[in-house]
C-alpha cells in the first residue's frame, strides 16, 4: 500500500503498524463495475452465514473461559491457563528454547524460566503476551510494566494488559520499581504493540527508575502464529478478538526464545543494544527510530480517517 509508505522502514521495507485482517471474509479480486453490487451482497451473505455458524461455538466456550480465568486469578495454577490456551484458544502447548540447551535437559531449561527477582524484557505484539509469559513463569507474582511516550512506567497484570493492547486503557503509575523486586517484572520497552515483524525502538525511561535490585535480566522473544492474532492497532473490540480466538481452527502456536544477561549496572547503563540484538537474531528486525510510538499515533489517525494528503 503505497499510501502507507511513510510508516514503512526504509532499510527493511517493514510496515510494523499495518494490521493483518482475520481470514473470515472472501475477497473477489478483479471485480468489474457491473457486478460490484452483487459482490457486496454475496460477501454480506457469506459473512452472516459464517457468523451464525460460529456463534454457537463462541457461546459454548465463553462460560468456560470466564470460569477458568477466575480460577487462574484466584489460584495461580497453570492448569487453568493451559486449559484456556490449548482447549479454548486452540494453541499448541507453549514451550520455549534456550541456545545451547536441548529440550530434553529439563532442569537446565527451568533455570531460565521467569522467576522472582527477574527483570524480563519482552517484545509487545498482542493482548496475549502477558499470559504467554505467565505460562512459562515459575510464579504467579507477575507485574507488567509499560512506558508511555515520556518514559513513565505503568503497571498491568496479564489480564489488564489486554485492556491496554485493545482499548489503550492506562494502568496504575509506578514510581519505585525496587518495591517489585520479589516479583517477576516484565518490561515492554516498545510501549505499544506491533504486528510481530519487527522490534520497535525502545522508549527511553525516566532516569528515576533503577534496576539494581534485579540480579538477573532476561529477554523473552515471542513469535505468535498466525500473525493476524497480533494487534498492531486497536481495530477490533476485545470481545471480537476473543470470538476470533474461539472460532479460528488454523494452526496456532507460539515460539519463545529466552536469553539471560548479568545485571551489574544501573538501568542507565544496561546493555540495551545487546538485548535488542537477541530479538534481531530471532527474525524481529530492528527498525529506525522514526517508527516510534508517536509515529504509530499518526499512523492510526491516517489509517482510520485517511486524512493525510
């Protein structure tokens, strides 16, 4: 789409904010003006039939989702999380990889799982990211921190992160991260979602935040398939997103790669280029600083209104 070229990385050609439509409608390419009204009518009929065919499945799964989510929030047991992801959403069991460690070396792999006192830097691409990380963590004490454009941090749970991704609802402000040292702290430095094709520029945090209390820094690289379940812009409601998860029967899976870094310095001296490199090694290209959270705001305005000339 040439008209969106202003939001395309010049080096890689990647457009990180472009939403990927759900494959729930037909597109008859090459229509002529003589049959465009017939095509629109047929497309409308198709979508109605598809919706009412899938609706019973959605309504059947919804109560189980609500119950399992409540039980997970109360107990923190991963069995409820796995039930939601594998049975209701249809994802393959979520696993992770670490360079140099075989999948059969279970105990070595476990040492890389997010645990209390860890600072996790992850990419942010979908409303599911919080629960994906929670599914591989050794504890339910998980706090997700997302910066705004000014570098101030706001706090989310895996559940409330959905509201941030879909509805742009801001969490509670955080002034002192040292109070979170006994939890798993997940830091989404991009500040906003993308379509999982690149890593957005990291937002420079307010210098009042220091990370000396966290002995271990880990990067968690998340690749979500199929890519239409990413949410680079809020172009659907949370209920419709859930409807798609419940009723889509394509092969759904998540690839996770974990890297560990020593934290011997304050936040200002963290080796962010090295951490960013771990994402690049896993097919998340590093794009230019122009495609920041501010650029995304301009993209959304143009995408919705086509007001830019």
